[in-house]
C-alpha cells in the first residue's frame, strides 16, 4: 500500500543552517524561569529551537576538565546562571547598629525594586528641584527562615506549554503517518532532549540563604539609599539582615556539591540533537520539513511568551509573598532637603549621610531640624529665629529660610502619612 504525500517535488527546505540557532535567546530566557513556576520542569516536552545555544550556555555549569573542554566559558554558580543572584543592592545605613554597607545583596535589590514600583500616596508640592521618594517598610512581624523553600508561582502560565507539546506531538505523528521517518525521528529527538533537559535543570529547589546576626545586636532599623529614592527598613536586626544580606540559593539535589554531571549530559544531548538534525532533516520530505519547522515555530512562540514575563518581577513577587506582603508607605518629596526631614527617626545620623555638605548653613540646618523632630512637644517650629542667624550673612539667612521651609514640608508629609 502506497501513501500519496501531500507535497511532492525535488525542492527541499534548507533548515540545517538555522534550526540550532533560531530562537536561542528566547529559549534561554524561558529556561531561566523554570525554577520560579511550580511544576514547570515537567512541561518541557516539545521540540524547542535554539538547542545549540542552550547547550553551550547551561553546559558551563558542569564542572570537570572534560565538560570545560566541551563547554568552555567562565565558571558561574547556578544562582547567577538563572538570574537568581548577582544584582547589587543599594547602600544600606544602619541607624542603631552603625552598619554601613556600600553594596547589599540580591534581596535588597528586589526590595528596592518593589518600593520603586509602589505608588506614592501624596500630591507633589513645595519647592521642586530633584524629586525623590521615601518608602517605609515595617518588617518587624515578618521573618525569612534559613532553608525555607521559596513559595514559587502557580503553574498557570506554564500550562500554556500544552500548546507546543500538542503541536510537536501532532507534527511527529503526522510524519509517522506519511512514513517520513527522518522528520518523525528528528521531532521526537527534539521533544525528548528538551523534556529531559528541562526536567534535570529545573529540578533544583529554591530556598533562602541567610546570615544570622548576634542575638545581642541592637534594632536593625536603617535605610537603603539609591540615587534619588530612600527605602527605610524598620525591624529587628534579624529581619532587616535577612533582606540586606540574604540570598536566593538553588539546591540542585545530588549534584549540588558535585560536578553537575547530569546537566552536562543533558547539554551534550542537546548538542547531539543539533548535530543530528543538521545532518538528517535535509533528508526528510518537503512536507516533513514543513512539519518540523511548524513545531519549532509554535515552540518559539511559547518561549517568547515566557521570556516576556519579567524574571525580576516574578522574583520580587515571590520575595514579598515570603515576607507576608508587608505594607509599604511611600511619599514623593520635591527635593533632597524634604526627603531628609521626612526620614525622621534618629534624624541627625540620617541627615549627615543624606546631606553631608560641610557649610555653616547646612550645619545650622541639620542641628535645628534634628532638634525639632526629636522634640517631645506636639508643636514644632521650623521657622527662623535669632539664635540660628547670629553668625550668618544675609544671603545665608535667606538660604536657611528656604531650606527650613523644605524641611517643614517634608516632615509635614510624614505626619500626614503617619496620622491620616
């Protein structure tokens, strides 16, 4: 019995030059999300493009002379490979502990990003020069625990993998029906190598790696200082340190302390897939090659969809869920002077860090603002008095008047937020 092929002719599609490279960046971005979705590592059974690019990238995780020879490149940790670490957080100043961290860790970076995307609660007024925001996060009643598994995102988005899986399977069965065994075998090889690689690479478990401070340490209150924004963390040293020094760690199972041989084998399988498809796909019929390319196109569209979901945004949401979604109180201030007055607790230390200008006007301003903020009375006077202007020239007095007005506005914004 003979089967008439849907397409006949001597023309063949030259897919050999693109099949291993096409969609490589999208495949890498999609694979980088594999640990962030619950059950995502089970959903890689489709003929994915970019096998060469994925193999060369993740093969660098394997640690031995043999693997280094096959997959050369700089040595990186799994966390850095998947974008779970490596971001430098903003400078942190501990108000009571005296801590001054020029660079904080990945969790502090995500915290600053969360504060940045939070909407502020006031209307911008006052003397506008360089606006900036102040966000207050109370972490007193939240706690990250060492070794706790990270609560990953529900598998909803990843379930769209049913589309490329079904497409690849349908293309594979269609090629078998018309007895195009070259196309059938190459689509099946792509599904198996992609599925196994996704399962092995994605089987790692996310957890928190924390630094335990001394039980006698003072409160951890302090602030993250970025270029134009301030994030105030209020809480015990343990809670604040978990954010400023904590990390996301990726436990790759039995391979964690070894050479990641399983990942190396999967990368070698992907590389072999690329070479095999390079040789055998041109031997398939025209219809079989169209089926092969169709499965790649659908898979590429799915990988592009996963790539469009921002990795950092997902990590930030995961961190916030782990912290039980602490409230962020945010205000935008018209200038740096108002920002400094808004950040009110232990103000002398904060003012010195935020506005280090060493002039007579600024020294008087810092002393007076600190005195008013720390005053136990309900009425605070930020106005100019004779005591303040004794040694100042006329221009300095005018500047001080302006700066004190900025401070009064900033402190007023804080009072409005604290006592709505």
